[in-house]
C-alpha cells in the first residue's frame, strides 16, 4: 500500500472515531507535500526578512498571524464579526535571533473574509508589527472559492503596522 493511501486511511479512521486530527506538514513517498488541515482553507505565505525583523532590540519571536477584519462583499452586504477582539489565526513562529536571512512563513484561515496579515515581533517590552499584503494593499480578500481550492496567497512586507480596520 502506498504511503499516501496509508496516511489517508489512518486519517479517515481517526476522523471516524472522533479523534482531533490536524496535520502541519506531511510528505508522501512520491515527494508531494501536503500542508495544513484537510478542511477547506486558504494559506497566506509571507516572505519574511527574519534577519532584519529579529534585529529589533530585545526581539524574541516572529509570529505570523492573519486577522479577519471584514466580510467578503461588504459593504453593503450585512457583515457581523467579532471585533473586540477580532478573530485571528496564528501561523508559523520563528525564534530570534535568526541565522536565516529570509524565509517563507505560513498561516491558514478556515473562513472567507477580509484579512490583515502581519508578523508580530515579540520583544522583552511588548511587540512590534509589520503588515504584509499584495500590490501595496493590506486588506486581503479570501472567498469561499479560495477556501475550496486551498489557495496559497503570497504576501510581502509593506513596512509598519497594518492600518486600523
């Protein structure tokens, strides 16, 4: 039995038994890589200057996060979402100091909406945020079609924190 089939069988058995199943990175014998959950989702992929961001005085970690700050199609469509605090998903974390000059960090979101993606540089006295986006835009839309397609969305550092929603 191929490793891919075996992995699928194990995961289906765990799901059928009600076990909590999540995969962060599994590779098959054919060299294909599967990342993230089996549920529909989109993945923001940030090109992060780890060396530069870890240069912040007192830096400890780099944490990639996606925060849902709006709905798809709003306004004028009705949009209800928690705002105090906004719903956020935490992705990959890198420890400072970093020997890497840059890396791609990922965070998955399981629902549609408009998102801010940022790297929080945790320090001894708090955190400094760097906003990431596409074509200079910080507000990033994820649709239901993106979730079903398990779309990867590449983002780059826009410098400074994300704007207020």
